[in-house]
């Protein structure tokens, strides 16, 4: 090819070769500049149709304009020679620079941010690289990263299943249209095709190699490499690799796409955060601890007194605190706290005289568990995540979905349900947390399937009469129970139907949305499934359908009446595809006979054009008599009823999407903590309400 002319490009010298073609330095005889010419091999496995597709995709990729992407100037075909004309980049490949020992962490972070930025641009244009690897990343003498070979990319077609051709030519970093084996994501090896998250997997491989000088999954044969990618956990990278960088790499290398970062921008932000932290703390003489408390100035706070009632509201853009008295008719609003961060879980702990609020926050710095002892004026600011997966697990925390208090006789115990599905516990009031290994190491775990919302453990139910028995609900894993304090767990899904799997009644894999239990009937549980309402009368051994007269048995939220063990509230939504209230009518459904029949509660709620969604934790009840019920919507509205659902009022609107609602009566722990007698709790609560009312009456007479 040397000396030949392709179009108006003269081939000057050969500079590289891969599985797909040969790369030459060429001379543009019109613009008088050097270019890179990739000439597709004639003996490649590409047939005529595939060659045309490659030509089409290379032209599409030429629209990418980004400083970290090698520009494609032109694509063409002359005398049967298919060629791609690219920017000529003078530099070294990241693979060559990494060598056998890897690069300094600051270099890995600097290059990683640029690679992620390139992927952001490509993914925004609907283009997946499919062959991202260290050999396809060049670094100039100025430290500028250039990602090569976007001419092999595939444009994502919404709703179209893309097939994948597997061709592995050798172990010498050769590539095909489908990519390079050591960088292929598990889903690609399973034949599911590549999407944006497959590029993020490959980015994780690139970062691992740049930091260590080796690949995380190696072998002597393609089979050994494939087996490692599918099943093995990469060897942890210890010092000098910063824990923050290792955490980013781990999340990129999650086996299931839903457990990885979902966008390249998330990886870029995470790397920039680690980079900033490294810069700030680069001087060993500087105090790296940082403030352990965040004080919120310029935020509206509420003044809380003994006997007040609170609603803790978590949204996708922060947390809010609503304060009222026992009458629950007028409300004051505090917040937003953690402005711009998603708060999926909140809880109030009044045990042992505490006044502690808990909140999980999800932002650029990852997911953190925080607490406040002064009703939001100040919050703990952990310097590292208290809840985190063991380093050897290869799993990183994505979200905290549930914060659950331990039993009254265990005042320092709390539990957290997280994504990817796992249960964490603390026995020292939140100072230290540990993963419940019996569930995390369960043999079913690797076969749990993430739902649309991810693989989340979102419900924790403690048996009040047996301190060894705990139930959890996982989407989409099903209900699991332990009878020995978490050492072992059994799937408890007999009778629960799965509509989206070939086997309709599997042992596990159900997408359970919520389970509830009344403390006076611990053998009975109610369940809202991904299609299906159920009740169990034998500690979840078997389940019976109770969708009798509801407009849809699909829904998310489910709450238990605090005193009536036969009374449950739900919010049916239309369907899996249209997850809004049925017929545009906002109605809460209640059963007072354990599911034998249901009645619609709608007085005061909009009944026309109310296409609302109430998520699984966006509904709560209080302990007053009569009972109050509260729920928030994805459209940012908050509704409440103080007469057990007979009538409803709009409490607040204009909020970000509501994902969590919790209630609390301040300094009423002694009234609400009787473990085996809900009746005693209700009498005490009712008496307290009457005392408040009597006190107000005496004051009014004065």
C-alpha cells in the first residue's frame, strides 16, 4: 500500500495493525496535512453487508467533535479498499505508558476523567464505542487523551435488539467488529449486545490496567478469560491506589449492568471527586479529616417541641421536614436539606430519649448515611462511607433504600437495606456497620435479577415476638426469611406469581414491592407484588391472592394500620407500562377484613386527570387516634388524612419527586415502643392526645 493514493490521500508509511485492519500515516494532498488511514483488511470476516454497516457507522461517528476523541475526517471506498481517514495523533498508547507496574494514581485519574468525558459526548450522540481498550487510547506529549476507533461504534437504536458477532483472533490485543475479549462485558459474552454500560465496563478494565499494569481478568485461553469475566472477582488494588479510585473501578466492573454507573457522566463526576480530594490532601502535613458535621445556614428550620408531630419527606432533590401538633391541621416546613441530592430513605429514632433523624443521601460523592440530633440544623458529615461492601467483594454501594430501627429491647440496633441487594446492621447506634453475610453469600444471589429500579433490598420487617426472625423483600429476588438472626436465609415465595418469567411460580425472583406486618399478628403478612396482592397466614410459608375488587393489583406502596391487624392501605396503579393511578383518579384503597374486600377512599383527592405515581416508601401512617395517613407523589404533592382515610387534604405541593415519607411523634417513644401489645400503645397514644386536647381546652378557658 505504501505510495498508493486512496482518494486524495497518499499512503506514506505503516504505523500499526489490528485484527480489523492496517493503519498507515497518510498525506492529505489537498489540505497538506498528515492523517491516519485505517484500511480494512480484505481478508477480514466482514461480508458485504457488514462492510456497508461499518461504513455507515463510521460516517455517523465522524459527527463526534470533542477534544478527547480522535476526529474522523472521511470514510470511503476506492477500488474495493474500504478506508477511514482520521486525525493523526502523535503520542503513546495508554497500554504502553502503563507498562507492567501501572501509572501514578494522579495520572490515572487525569486520563480517566478525559476518557469518561469522551464517552459522555459519544453516548449523548447515541454512539457506543464497543472496542474501548488501553491500546485504543493515545496520550499526547501534552497529556491530552485521544480515544481512537470510534469508527467501529454502533449507534443505539431504541427498541431494536442488536445482535453480536463473536470473533476472537488471538491474545495479542487484536480486535474485531465486536471488540476485544479481555475488555468485553459479561452481557456481551452472554450474547445480549453492547450498550452504554458495556463501554463503562471497558473503562473499568482500562482504569484497572492503568493503575496496576495488569488486566483484572487474565488467562491462557479465551475460555479462561471469558470464565473470569463472567464469574471471578478482580483482585483488589491496594495502596498506592486511593480507595476512592478503587471504588470507582469496582462499580464499573459490576457484573450486572444495572449495578454499574448508568451514565459516563457519573463516572466522570466520581473520578473528578476523587481527583479533587487527592489534590486537596496531597500534602501529608495537612489535616485531611475535614469537618465531621455539616451545619445548614440559609435554610428554613422548624422549631420542634415535645409532643409535636413530624413528617420526614425524602425527595430526589433533598429532604424536607414538616412540623405540626397533635391536631395535624397546620404545617410548618423546614428544608430542603442536602439540596440537589436524592434522599431515598429516612427514619426517626426516639429510643432511649434520642431525637435522631436518619437520612441516606445520594450525590456526586456517592451514597452516605447521615444523622441529625437537632431536627435538621446540623447533620453528620462522614469522612468515609460507614456502609460499604467488603473490598474483596468487587461490589460497590449504589443506594440505601431502607433505614429500619431494631426492636425496642435493642435500642442501639439499626438495619439498612441497600442496592445492590444486601442487608447491613449496626449494634452501636450507627458508629460501625457490618454486612449480614448470610444473605450476601446466599447461593441465590448471583441469579437475582435487577428490576427497572435496580436490584434493591427495600423492605425490612422484624418479628416482634421472635428476635431471631427477620423478613426482607428484594426487587427482584423475592421474600427471604431468617430464623437465626441472619446466619441463614430461606426464600419464602410459594404462591407468588411472576408475570415476566417463563416459570410463573419460581422459588425466587419475584419483584416484591412491599411487605407489612402487624405486631399483634406476627404470623400474618401482606404483600404488594409486581402484579399481585397477597396475604400469608403462616410466617410467609405460603401466600394467597387477595386482589378482590381492586382496579389493578399492580402497585408499590402498602402500609399497615397501627392498631387494626385486619386493615391495610394500598395505592393501585394502572399497569407496568403506565405506572400511574388508574383512570387518572387518585384513590387509596383500604381493606378492613384482611383482604376479603377493598374500598376506595377518595374524598378530597383529585378524580380527574390525576395521573400520579406513589412509590413504595412514599406512604406512612401515624399512631394517633384516629390514625393519620400520608403520601407523596412523583409530581411533588403531599396529601394527608387525619380520619383514617375518610377525607383528604393537600398538605404541600411544588416539591421535587417524593420517594420517602415517614412520621414521628416527638418524645413519645415510651408510648410507641411496647413490643407485643399494639393495644397498649394505642391506649397510651390516645390518652396522650386527650391530655393535649384537655390542656388546650383549659388554656382556652383561661
